[in-house]
C-alpha cells in the first residue's frame, strides 16, 4: 500500500484524501489546528470544512507535519498558495528524498510571480520529475460526495504522471495525464480571477450573456499568458483550462465566484475576508497574475480590473463599464 502525506486539511485537501483512500492508499493528513486533527480521528469527520462527510479509517490526521511525512511515498500539498513557501521551508527537512510532490494549489506567488511547482522545486530542491500538479473542475464538496468528476495529473515525467493517475483513479474520479505543467497551472490560477469577475457580474444583477462573455474573454486572456509561458494551447481547451473555468464560474460552490458576488453586491474585500474562513485564491493572487502578465507583455484587462476592484481602486460597476468601453478589435487579435 502506498503511503501518502496530505499537508492541508481544508475542504480540497480533505476531499482529495477521500479520493486517494477510495483508491486504496494509506493517508496521513496534516492539519494546522490540533482540534481539527482530533475531530477527524475521533469523529471520522472534518466538521470545520466538510461537515457530514464520513472519513474512512485509512485516513488519519495529525497536527505534527513530521509525523505525517514520515515514510511518505507521495506528498500532496494543499495549503493556500501564498503560504506555501513559508510552510515548505519548515517541512523540507522532513520530506523523504524520493517522495513525489503533488500540488493541489492554484495560484501565483506574490512578489516572485512563480507558479506553485516552481516554488516547490526551489524550496525542496526536487527536480521536475518529482513535482506534479493536479488541476481540473474539482469542487471539493461534489468530490467528497463522490459525484463523477475528471481531472488532470501533470508532470514533466510522463511515467510519474501515470503512476499518480493510478493512485487516484476511482469509480467516481477519472484522472487524465499531461506533461504540460505550465498550462495546467496557469489555467488553474487564472480561472480564479475570471471567476471573481463573473461573480461580480452576477452580484450586479447581470445575466447569462454577460457572464458568458466574461468567461470566453477570460479563457482567451488565460491562453495568451499560458502560451507566452510555453504552454500547449490545447491544455487550455481541456479539463485544466475550460473545464475548471466553467466549474468555477458557474457554481455557487465556487469560493471565487461567491467572493465576486459579494463584491458585486457592495461588500468590501476586508468585509468578505472577515465573514469567512475559506480562502478565495483569486483575490490573493490577482495582483501576482497581473504582474506575471505584464512581465510577459501580455494584455490582461480582466486581471487588471479585478485587481483594481479587490484592492479598492474601483467598483465592480466601473469594472464592467471599463470592459465595454475598451477599443474594439478582431476577436482573434
């Protein structure tokens, strides 16, 4: 039996642990708060993030990262993207030298504009053959309820991607493989920003024409940046691109869409942060994604305007008006 350490006991870390357990793995999950770990072990439930979902005996939790990491064949990283580096610096000495590292995170690091796989390699010294990412339309509550879903496991080493694919293939969860780590990560990070924009449109009371327009132009914007980074454009048409984008922009379960709706209804960023313990990665990463686009000479009006709203420099209504007022051009420009 493969031993897997999952570092992060939030909703997605817990849901993906269920997938791994269903596929037959032994899971050691690290929770930042001791009371969360105790509840998981004693009640077989993560009541803080996925209440009502029974957790199997093969999943045990601890608040000691060294304990979770001991003897792990695979280390799954499921912490908020902007806290990854600090956490990894603490964990790196305890990570087994042969372990494959899998990122569940969808963000771009503030300041460095590094993708999560780049941060992992930089801090741990792991080569690209040991670093993989999982991305796709994977809303945690639906995954935890074992509703049918698909995803992409990407690694520069295709054999490693296949091994990880086998580790998380269940009756309800169908993983595909890819070697396009860049495309999967850019697609996963950018869709959060587009989800915020769509949420704002919904919060303002606009309908399907508006949201479909924002989604479509958001996909084009995402593809421009991904291709500038060397990604395969077909990746953006797949599960880690369009699939993830559709789920994030259309579902009320999406944290980013929900965050955007609250902005559209007039709440400030600080008020929204104060009202929830859940992290909307798009709000945290929109400025770093905009910085990355700028460094690559990529026009990014959605990221630019979302960042302006999140930082309080303009209102959602002004953002939507700015989109319409932009100079017209050919769609494929």
